[in-house]
């Protein structure tokens, strides 16, 4: 039997999706075990019984069996310290986060808080969420952090990485998937129409608007209370206007409800610091 027995579960377009949480919980420790040693084991599934790798100890304690090095249910069940059970793995793509249930051999006695780990598998990143902190993972596994793959931002215990949210949201290609992505229980992305207006030269460009999934606040809100714009032709414009400069290009968004993170709201009265390109979306 292979290491991974897949049972696909519904779309998890979320960094944090309670339905995908593992049921176990505890407190965080390091991948290094309490005795200062680490586990190294071959996690390749061979379809045959695998003898678990053990970790040594400098304290004279008996070596620790590595449940996570076992790759089939029979060998796992034969080890009294281990249990074969479903856990959740994640991928991230242009539809957002997707989770699937796989079977994995883990320790019966759990310690540490929920944690997420990744390794390279079949040319892609496999991200797995554990309900505890395993101390016996083979060496090819790395605990998820802000420098990990984007799929590390999908688990319910995703690291807090605000600097990667634009990259994460920007990889999502549809309005529906974009507006449902959450992080730590909060919706974090929304779908915006963005106009590139060229350099800050007070002139509007003819470039077409593009739709982008961007980090946002007030996701799901449809209320709109724009200021009364004194500059024309925006005097009666009914939506909020936002701008930012990217690589010398002024971009402008018009929105009602959600607000893009990292953008500046166009004020009702024009100021020297506010680009005249704010008016371009009102034309």
C-alpha cells in the first residue's frame, strides 16, 4: 500500500478552513527532539513493510521509533507506538487552496501544538497539516514558514506572512476563488478592476483595465461611502477611488466595499501629493 491513500475533499479555498483542521492539538516544539537529536529516515513508499528509523540519545535513554518513516498501514499498526490515520495535505493554484485527505503513520502519544510541514514530492510541494508537532519526521521535511511554498499559507495553522499575501492572492485567477480565501479566520483577498495610467504626469492612459486578485480588507462588504470629489469629472462619482505607484506606473482602482491593502485612498480634495490620475476612472 502506498504512503498516500487519497480521498479528495471539497475545495478548501482558504488559508484557514476549519473543516480541514485535524482534530488533535497541543503546544509547539521544534523538529529537533527534546534530546537534541533529529530524525533521518527514508520516506519513500515501497509497498512493503518498512522498519522505522530510530533516533539516538545522548542521555542514555532508549532510541525513539519513527512512526512517520513507516509508509504502509500494516507496518504502522504493527508498531504499538503508532497509529495509521487521516491527515490533511494542501496544494495552492489558480483556484486558491485545495485540501485532500491522506493516510499517514503518526505517533499515538502526541505533543506540541498543530503544525504544518512541507517537502518536495513528484516535482511539487507537499504541505501536510498535523494536529501536533512531530519530532520524528525524516530529514526531507521542513516546517512551514514565510519562506516556504505558497501552499504553506493554506493550512488552518498557516504562518502569519503579510508580505506574501500579494503573491498568494495574485496567483488566484477567478473572482469566486479570490473572494473566499481566508487567513486566520479572516477573508484576505478580493477581486478588483485595476487601471494602469502610466507615469505620474497628470495624464490618463488608454491602457485596458485588468482584473486582479489582491489583498484586501472589508471583503464581502458592498457598502460605499465615498467622499465628495472636488476634482472633475469625479464630482458625482459614487465609489471609492484608490491609487498606488508600481515601477513608476500609477494604478487606480474604483471599488465599493472591499479596500485594497497597500493602496492609498483618493481624497475628496486634490492635494500636491495625490496624483491627478485619480480622476481617470471617472472618465
